[in-house]
């Protein structure tokens, strides 16, 4: 049975960081694409390490944010209701 204390944790995540899980890898892909176009127009090649750092870095940052949100969910009491306004 749901009691009043189960409704106290209504906010999904205090900082509302859920959108960053999708946005950061997308931003990394756009940055890699822009750097590729920029280097192609200037007829210079950037080291592949630059592209790798941007791609892997954005995925790692996204994972760390998802891990933070997971730990937040894990701390919630059992049978809590989670909602988020869009």
C-alpha cells in the first residue's frame, strides 16, 4: 500500500540532468563532423587522437551522468513513485 512518505520523492532528478545523457554524445558527433569539414576545407589533417578524444570523452561524460542518476534512483525508498514534467 502506498503511504504519504512514498510521494515525497516526486522529482525525478534534482538537477534535471536526464537530457544531457542524449545531448552530450550528439554534441560530440556534431563537433567531430564540424572539425572534419573544417579540416577538409583547409586541406589539413588533424591527428586522429583529437577525434577519438572528443568521441570517447562525450560517451564517458554521458555514462558518468547516467551513473549519477542511477545512484540517485538507488537511494530512493522502495515503492517510490517517480514523475517528471515534460
